[in-house]
């Protein structure tokens, strides 16, 4: 399975601090995506990084990908209370019809 | 709003009831998905439809029956459910299934409780 595994399972930080979440996977991928989910709601796509990319930025988000280690990290800088949510990585295989595989997620709590 | 709506948002049903979940996407996508999300478990893919054809059935019990009448609508018919089927059921859509870098757009989910 190419399932992503996020680490840590839960993270609690103060507002203004940076939050780093990690994702590891098992097989080769076409791309890796990060999603966010507010409690009891649907997932929202944050950012996609392709297997030939090493780093990508979007606003306060920074994603890195290390295909040699089969791992990715999501960094949220200058966190806000509104960033409190669960964050999931999802991997897409090289075969076009392979569905996304989601990890269990990291629950981030940002305390004001 | 992501352009994907789900109804109802909450559903409580007995084990002998029959109910249906509805999903509608307004994004012009051709692929639609049902996921099950239980506490402390990874998101579980249930069914995938691409251009109205089912392309994935992830060993889902027959008490869950999907229906995709067109590319914009997806239903999940429920009957004779078990308490362990209580979960958040999420619908998603994407442009198609054939390209790996398409992202998925999720609805808000239906919180299902089976008594």
C-alpha cells in the first residue's frame, strides 16, 4: 500500500508559532497532496507537489517532498487559531486510475 | 463552499430503515467518489464513478448501494445498516480519474448514526 502516514497524530502550539507535520508513504508516487479538514466538515485541498518537485509554497504553507525518503512535510508559519483543523496527506500513484490514498491525519490545535 | 453539496447533513436511522444520501457537484467534473470517515481511522474510499460508470468498489458490503444517474449526482442507498456503519460519509468530485494530478473537491459530509 502507498498509504500516507502523518506524524505526529496530534500537535498543540501557541498562536504565532510554526507548525510542522510530516507524512511518510511506501511506494512510488506521481504527486502528494495535503488537505485540511475542519471538525465534522469535508476536506479542502491545500497544495499539490509533484514527484519531480522538492519544495512548494502557498501563502503561509510550505511543503517539501523527499522521494528518496518517501516523505513530505507541511509547514504552517505564524499559525493562527483559525488554522486549528486536521491535516491529511494523500498520495497519487503513477497509474492514472489509481485513487488517492489518504493517511490518518494530524490534528492541529492552535491556542490563542 | 467547494461546489459539492451533500444532503442530509445529519441522519439517524434504525438498523431496519432504508435511507439515501445525496451528493451534487456544480463543478462540471466527471468523477465522483464516496468515502467513509470513522473516528481514528484513515479515510476509506468506498466507490468511484467516472463518466457515470463505476470504476471502483472497495469491497463495500452490499448494504451500501451507490447510484450515479449523471456526472453531477451521486447517491448512496442504505439498508439494513449496522451500528458500526455510523460515520461521516463524504462525497468528492474531480475532473476525471484518469489523470493523477487532479485534486478532489469534497462536500461537507453526512453524519450518519445507526441505532
